[in-house]
């Protein structure tokens, strides 16, 4: 307690002297145990109606645990699991902060050994609203060195993590993929934010993971630990299985056991009597 008081006094003295004390960036982990509607943005995860197509589905399972007892399992052709809502434009779409404040978006991924497409990685998306224009910045393994050719360079059935220097491509609603001379434009998140493609007012509406169209019905993969980092700190979303609720019989056994322990302790206690 004394140490806390000393630090507080020193901090107050520094502020009184006009000295600015740098605050460390906040790093938080949110455990996601269920999927529903993807709002509130930045807290809840789920799939919007009509986003999972071609037999695609996504759910939290224990089939390939990553940082605990579970991960997000992807099966089938097209899947989308997200936090936030990107449709409707300004005033309707959710807001996770300015694009210019985003430093990185990374995640853990695994292609299952039994997947029909073993060189097709899950996709990671950052949804952006800039005025009336909606777009997505998309990470896929095919466009990042060392990830393409998954069967040889990155064997299936193992976990991998992307990094902040990986590149994303852009898909703009009504315009399609961003290409220059027939070449797909590939940039890091920070480079996209600093480019002329976005204004200073562009903001993030949602974060999404899943498989793109064309993954095929037999596609099988896993995702975990989606980390969104901005100038204000970072949040990691860890998909986990929900802890089972004890059955009534289990509760009865626990209560009975506690009762026996209490009775045993009472028997062992001694009473001091005064004459």
C-alpha cells in the first residue's frame, strides 16, 4: 500500500510540474464462447443472415484447440463470422474507429488435414466505410510469401499466425478488386490507410474471418486469436468452448462434500473453558 501511495504522489507532483507521463497501450483478451448477432461491435461475434452459403457453416468447437479448449471451426464453401455490421452506410454501420488509427490485424489459422482444398487458407477481413463507399481489406495466404503452396511450405493440421507486415487486397462494393494495369494491389493495413485510396474520415465497421467463395463443400479449417491493434491498444478475440454447467447430481455431491468437511473441522476444534 505504501508503494502505491508513493507512486501516486510522484505522479501528481509530475502533473503539477507540467510533465506528461506516457501511458502504456492497453492489451486485452476477450474470450468468445458463443456466436449470435455480431453486435455490439468489438464485443459480440456471429454471422449475418445469408452470409454463410454453399453449405458453409462456422461454430466454436474443441476439434483443434489453440489457446485453451477451443477454436472457430469452418466447414463448407463460404463462411463469414464477424464482429460489427458493415451494411447501411454512415449512421447505420457500426464504428470500430478510424482506419488511420489501425496498426495491424492478425490471426491464427489452420487448414485441417482432411480439407478438400489444402492450399486454400481462411480469409481475414477488415471492413471499411469511407463516405458512401464500402470496401474490404482482405488477407489470404495466396498473396503472402511463405504461405502460398500450403501443402509443402505450411503442412496442414498445424497452426500458423499472420503478422503485421502481411499484405491485404481491396474489394470495393460496386467496383470490384483494386487493380492497376491488371495487377492486384497488395499493401499492409497501415499502407492502405496512408494511401490515396482512403480519406482521413474512413473508419472500420467490422472485422470478419471465414472462407471465401469457391472453398468447396469439403473445405475444413480453423481460426483463433484474432488480434486488432490500433494506436489505443490491442484486443485479442480467443474462441473457446463454454465451460459445462454442473448437473444437479454433481451439485448435490459438491454440497455434501463441503458439509462433511465442515463437520470434520467442527469435531477437531477444541473449546477453551475458563473457571
